[in-house]
């Protein structure tokens, strides 16, 4: 099964990319408030993008007005 | 539509369309006398039409309002409509293909209409045409809403959507001309594959760019599912389609792999296409639209993230179960079998998570057909993943493989899960996109739901029966040790099931047509009366998670 | 698509202490990147997504706020301000207007426990171990399924290349812990784990080099993965409870407003408060250190200090302990003792003394490990010796001995306790009970005595009107109007009791220590202490409770009393009928204590208890071999909470009390105690079952391993199966339905003379 010499490295690389993505998400605080984040997609009284939040900070910002 | 583009963007779009038209012209010239030449004319026509459409609106006034204050929904809208168009075409082809099995005369003695040519038009039409466009359109919607940011520019989404559809057109027109690599779900030839790589990379970059400009710090789990869909499909597509063209002026190419190596690569691709095209992306859809429509957060958000990583890791090696009892080494088969069985855990975690989200809101499921589409989709997802794990066990596969049972299994997933979640999402999305209060007719949604459900159940049961009958007939021996039934005997036994299958498919097709009509009517005019129940009524049943923090 | 329901009807209880000073809020703003300021606000009553949306929406509209993000899990809000000098007060006011309790949060309170340990984060270890386990398992399955010759050797090599770095990275938590324990000459669960993992890896490497058949890379890595998962769950549980507890309103002030020589007021940090300083304490603030009043009259709530529920009047010369709540009037005070010598500090010293006496408790898993580890190691050595004697082949012997170690590796044992406790913690949390750590659950299951504090624990600590004058609509309206002018608990009780609509009141003045005076319909009226009201009333004789009168008209009086916590009666009677005698300890006077004891049917009640005597009672119980549960809320209970075998406190308890208690219940009803006890017992049962399962598994597996019949495949399968069995058994704890918490007062108030 020489094909495995291709498929195994490809899979390992994809796994490593996944691991890297997980490490990034952990580092960037993606899992700090899971219960809150599950709720957040339900807020949409105004179907508009938010203004860019200040760099280095996060949170609800003032809404964009057209 | 053009009014949302600046003049510079229109110019960019014209350059891209013009380049495409030029490539089409080159293909047409170089591939004279070969199907590639015909494809060149198709590309030229497609890009030329786009060039003309953009060009004729070039002098129109530019957008005046601040575009960053709204989401860019035009590509989503067009994507939804194209998806519905492909649904009708692909499913119509499916009904025709199914009818040919029951009544072979329906081939009408033409080469292009033979079973082997129109079957891939059906599979590619529903998977890539309908499914792919629905995924691209919903991903545009979801990534903007969950990031609370507009897409980074206006031309790229059009490039992705229309480029993907150009691929779909080239692919299905090629099948009718007999152009195929003979690889399941990877039939298109080398130039179409190359084009898809370009489109797909641009799609991935667009997604990452949108995420990078997000105003909501958290990346909602649906985005992870979509990203896995895009990224892994790109890798699979590239590896499986490594091929050497016989000549640069013709469609024919030869795979870089041979024999069982090629088969292994093909099913490594094929099963992961099921995982990452037909599962991961649609789970992203489920994880966004189901909570949204039910107005409840997902039951366990943590579990949805965990099952994401589970699915990503477990699926990779399951593909070899497609090659049980072949020249593939025994241990590779066992490996595929083991991982297919383990795959049940994350799959059921997702299905259970979806159903538990609805637990406590069953009255909404009862009243709202849109939500019911999603609920039944989750049930079929659970059923077909269980069936899949079961069928991957070698002895079971000994009975099921090469029979209609496999076809039944695929359709339980494709109709019950993929199509129902897509229709549910489209019904939830259409009123939001076109700023309507509700869908045009909730009664039509009900009709669609029951037609789709009945069609799926009839189809799947017919194929289970036919598959098991077929499998048992093939392995029945007489006392003298010869086969008891000839192949023709089995076909006679299959006939009633093939008729039933056609009927089931027809019901499903009628449902899809009603759905397409309903969406078009939603866009065209407002309902004459306010529907009683298209929308979930209230959020009264939202129990507090924690009883007392006062 | 969705409109957030406006009928957010969750009952919002006012903060146990008054509002925080503006200065204290400002002091909590920290400078951040880009010149912005950031402050963390604890909002304990964020309870759903709608709250998150509402809070963020309200904050973003406040002046000076750039961004706001509420964290539903930690119940905190992070507010970004235009710069570090921006006053965050409008944000606090917006939160208060929505009915949320908001307090500045010290960033040091929110450090998770994991940040203190060195080495990589557990979750990172799990991710790496999971990645390794998946890939090594994949290769192993291939080998088990019959991959032979070069393919097998290649797969073994790839496995080794994955496993070695993975173990080196993800095994660190175990290696470190084992090293620390071994240096101290002791044993814990991590020693056999670390040994098994390292030996499996070493043996596999040597097999690999010799081209042998059996490698254990998969076992080593999956073992790590499972054990890390168990450890992570344990940590998750503790972190979550910790963040919830620190998120509750903090009661002890972090500083005070000092009056400078020039008469100006300046906020100073608590540690800088020195003896002899003059402080200004506003109405609604808590006294930070022990002080004597110089100017001003007021009413004091000393319930957290003395356990006495009813406010007392205070005037110049009165000495106040740290922790007293100033209710009605601003006062100028002189500092008697620096912070380190205050009443609060004294309590802290007693607390730490009591805590050291309790630290002798050994967790059930460690008790098991003490027994288990030597047995396993001896067994492995014996196996090695036995095989060496019989076969004379040291390599085979080592292989079998290591199989014994791996298969007996306490995978299931490592999961038996944490999984059960995490499931139990989740269930308790859904019932509004926070658990500090798993050992508390073990201890709660063992109790045979219960000791309750009275005020704030058996009773709610707030007064309630039991009877008032009837008819007299005009007087009732006026009473309500005047009552609404004050934050005195008696006034608030009166305002809450009267259903009438308050009428207009003019020139309202609160006279601290006496009551409220104002003009209603042009007539002078007073609501307050009976004797003070009688000064303007027609009849000079004074009632006992608070009274109301129009000038020249007869005085009308209210009767106030303490209310029992909902569920108190049932909880006490259930405990006593299940064979747990209940004792009541109170700093209150004999009459009130006797009355409550009688109502609740408590035989043994002690009155006039000082903090030291409370500890004495608990130490006495312990010396007599009893395991007592202490339930209390006040500062005066803190040491007793720590001295008890296990303790609980309501969320309204003093800061120190909540910190000392093992459980904190967020719900009103005392039935939380019974719920927690039920869950604790069920958990103890499940833990015993889990140990039983793990031991039964070992009884079957060890003979096989000793006989040399275990291949890596069987080892891996058996290990996973036993772990899954243990997890499945623990999940049964979730099946029991949590009782709905009592929210309303179920029994009427007990008439206790106020």
C-alpha cells in the first residue's frame, strides 16, 4: 500500500493544522464563555454589522448607523 | 444588484469575466473536435453573458450609502435561488434516472440520455448544484451574522458563487457528452478540477478574511464546521484528482494512481466528501439555523465543539469500508471498519444535541413546519450515521454492498438529512434576506414538508427491501452448489421497488418545486393575509439555566 | 427575528451591602492598550442570554463606554472605557437601573487556579494527547488488523515519532506531581501513572529497536488522554465554583474615604488606613475597620457581626466593628485599630486556625492510592521475578511485568472519583448550589450532626411586617410614602407590605436613628421609632414597634418580626427524622432563640454565642467523634464554618463566610441543604460503585496479565472499556431530577419581638 505513504502524511498534516487551530482558539479566548456565546447568535433585533471594536478589546460596540 | 457595486468593482468584475471568456475562447480553439472544445464555448458563453450583464450596468449610479453599515446579502440571495434551481434540475434528473431503471425505454435511444451519463448529472446536480450552492449561500449569511461584520469586498463572493456554478455547468454538460474520470463524485475532468481549486482557495481566503474582520470576538461553532468543510474538501479534491492529461487540448486524463491504490485514494476522498461536504457543512447550517429558529441556544455548546473535533478526526480513515472484500489489504479494510464504528459517537452527539435543543420547545416543532424540517433532518442524520456505521461492518457489508441497500442508505442521508436541513434553512433564511415578515405561504411549507417526508420514507423503505432481497438472492445457492437465481431473476424481483422508488422521488421533487415556487413568491409579493403560524410564537418556554442567582 | 422578552421576571434581591463608592469604582479601572481603560464588573445575577444582550445594550449607551462584553459563565462584565481616567459610574448606574447587582472586581480575584500551577495548561495537554492518541491508535488498529512486515515496522516507527513528544509534553502534570510526592517520600495516584506511562514508552522503544512484535505506544498515549480528561474535569469543577463564588458581591470594602486635615475627602486603600485617621462613611456603606463615631447619628445593621437581625441606633461615641453596615445616615468616625488588628482580621485568624485543624482530611482517591500503588508495584516486581525464575528471559519477564503495570494502571480509578463529582457538581449548580471542591461532597455524605446559625441562615435576616393598623387609607398611603424615603430595613419592610399607592410627600427628611419626617397633604407626619413619633402624636404612650402619626393625630403602630427562610421547617424536621440531630447557635438573646427553636422543633439551641464559643461547640463535637455540618452566614460564623467537618453558606453570607464554606447556595430556600446532602450521598454511592467496577476489572485483568496473556490490543480495549463503564455509571447521577428550588416564603413569619 504505497499510497499510504502519501495519505498518512496528508492526514497527519491536516491533524496538525487542526491541533494548531485548537491551540489558537484556546489562546485567543474562544472558550471563555461558552454558555454566553451559544446565546449570542440569538440577538438580532437589528440585522446590521457592528462598528469595529477598539483593537485589543472585545465586546459589544456601538451600532453602525447608515 | 449592480447598484451595490462601485464602478471600480464593476470594472474588476468585467476584467475577471473577460479573462474567463478569453480562456473559454482558447479552450474552444484548442479543443476543436474534442468535448473540451464544446466546454470552451460554454465557458465563453457563461463569462460573456456575465461580462455583458456587468458592462450594461457599468454607467449606472454608484452606491451612495455607507455599505459597511449593512451585510452584503446579494450573493446569498442569488445563491439561494441557484440552489433551488439546481434542486429542481438535480432531483428531476433523479426521477428520470429512477424511471429508467423501472422502464428502460425512457432512455429514448439517445447516447446522452443513457443511464451512465444522466446519473452523474443527478448526483452532481443535487450534491454540488443544490448542496454546494446552499452551503455557499448559507455560509455567506452565517459568517457575516456571527462575525457581525460585512464581507471584506463585493467581487470575491460573486467570483466564488458564479465560479462554482461554472464548474457545476461544465461538469454536468461534460457528463452528457461522455466526459468523465469515472470516479464517484469526482467525475469532472482535469480542467474543471483545476478551476474548482482556484474557486475553492478564493472561497477559503474569503472566509478567513471575513473572520479576521469580525466584530464579535467569539467565532461561533458553525463557522468551524464550514471552515473544516472548505479546507478539507480542498485537500481531498487536490489529492484525488492528481491526474495527467492525455493532451492539453483534450478532456481525457489518467489518474496518477493505479489499481487498488487508485481505489483507496478514491474512497479516502469519497467518504471524506460525505464527511466534509455532506456532513460538516450542513452541521454548520444546523448549528446556526436550528437554535435561531427555535429561539433557544444549542443544548450543549461545549458538546457541539467537542463533536466537531471528534468528527474531524474520526472520519479521515473511514473510507476504506467502501472496499471490503476487494484487493485492498485486509488490515486496511479492518481499519476503515473500526473507525466507521467509532464515528457513531460524535455523530450521535451532534444529532442528540440538536434534538435536546428542541426538548422543551416541541410545541414550536408541532406548529412550525420550518423547524420540523430541521428536526426531522437531525433524526435522519442520527439514523443514517447509525446505518452507515452498521453497514461498514465487514459481514454486514457482505450482504449490503453493491445492492440497493447502499443506494437507500445514501438517500436516507441525502434526502432525509442534507435536503431537509437545506430546505429548513432556506425557509428560515428567505424572509430574513428579503426583509419579509414571513414566508409567502406557510401552507405550502407544510405541503413541502409532508411530501418530502413521505417521499424519503417511501424511497428508503423501497431500497431497503430491494437491497436486502437482492443481496439474499445473490448469495442463495442450490443444493448442487450453483447460484439459485440468475441476474435477470433479481431484476424482476426489484421491479416493484424501482417503481416505488420513482414514486418516492417524484413526491420529493414535487415538494422541491413547491419550495422553489414559495421562495420566489416570497420575493415577488407579500402574502395577502398574515399567516397564522410560520413563525415561532413566543419565547415563553425558555427555562432559566440556573434557578436562582438573585 | 427574536424580541428579547421584556417579562424578565427574575426576582432581583438588592445587594447585601449598599452601593459602592464612586471612588472605589474609579479605582477599579485599569489602563489597557491604546490608552483605553478597562474595568471588570461582577454581576452575579446575570442568568440568561437576554440579560447579556440587555446589559451590553445599556452599557454601550453610557457616556465614556467604548465596548462592553458580558460573560455569562463567569457572570462578569468587561467594560472598555475611553481612557483609564474615565469614571465608570454611569455604567454602574445603568446596571442598577436594570436591577442588576454590580460590584467592581479585583483582577486578582479572577485568576483561575490553573494559572498558578507551572507547566502547560491541562487543556493543551489534552489536545496534544488526544491528537497523539487518535493517530497512534489508528496505526495500532492497522497493526492489530494484520499489517505485517515492513508496513508494521514503519507504523511502529511513526507511532514512536508521535508518542515520544506527546508523552513528553502531555505527561508533565503527572510527572511533576509524582516527582514532588516522591521527594517527600510519599505515594499518590500519579506515581503508578507516571511509572506505567514511562515504562510502557521505554519498553516500546526497546521493542521497536529490536523489531519486536508488541509495542505499547497506543496504551501509553491513550492512558494519558483518559487520565488528563479526568484531571481536567476535576479542575473545571473547582474553577467554575471558584469564579462563581468570587463573583458574588464582595462585602468587605477595599478602601475608605479619609478626611484630610484640610477637610477634603480622599479615597485610600484599606491597608493604608491607620489608627487615629478620620473617615467618612456614607449611608449604605460597610465599616472597613474598627471605629468610633465622632459625628452623626445613624442606624446600624450588625447582623453579619453579631448575628443580631434588627438594626440598632447609634450616635457619637458608639464603637463599631469592621463589617457593620451603616444604614441611614452619613457619619464621621475615628479609626481605633489598623486593619491588621480589626475585628475582621481577628475573625480571619480564627478562620485560618480552624482550617489547619481540618486539613487532615484525606480524599477518598488518595486513600485508595495509598493502598493501591504499593500493591500494584509489588505485583509487578513479583511478576517480573516469577517470570525470570521460570523462563530465565529477562526481556519476556519485563514485558509481562509492564503489561501488569499498564493494565492495572488506575485509569478507571483516576476517573472514578472526578467524573462522579463533576456530574454531581453540575447537578448541584443547576439547583443553585455551588461546590468548592470534590472533597466537600465526600465529607457531606458522612455527616451525623448538623449545626445551624440562626440569623440569616434559619431566618432570612430581614424583618417583615406581621401586623399593622387596618383601614385608615390616608394613613397607610402616607406611611408608604414616608417608608419609601428610607433604606432602613424596617422602612423597606413597611413599604413592601402596604399595597396602597404612595401619595405625594414634601420636605421629607430622614433623621438617622429615629425615622422619616415629611409633609403629606400639608400635614406634618412621622414614621419611625415609637417614642420619636409619639413626640408629635396626640397620645403620648409609645408602642413597641415602629409607628406612624400625623401631627396631633393618634399614633398607629406596626409589628415587625424576622421571617424564616423558606423550607426551614421541612429541612430541620427531615434531618432530625433521618437521624441527624440539629443544634442551633446564635448570638441573639435567649427569648428570640427559644422562639425560633420552638417553631422549628430544635431541641438544642445555644444563645449569646461568641465566634470563639461557636468554634468551641464544633471542636467539642469533633472531639467526641462526630462529623458536623455547619450552616451559617455571618462573619461571626466564619471560623465555625471552617472548623466544621463540612460547611454551607447562603450567597447572602459575609465574604469571609462564603470563602470559608464548602458549599454556597444561591437559592432562597434552606432545602438546598437537603438537596446537597442527597446529591452527596448519591455521589458517595456512585463513587463506591465505580471503585467496585475498577477493582472487579482488575481482578479479572491482573491474573491474565500475570499469566502473560495480555497483548497490547487487549490492554487498550480493556482500559477503554473500564473507563467508559465508570463514566457511564457516573452519568446516572444526572438522571435524578433536581428539586425545584423554593422561591417564596412558604411559612408565615414567626412572631419574634423586634
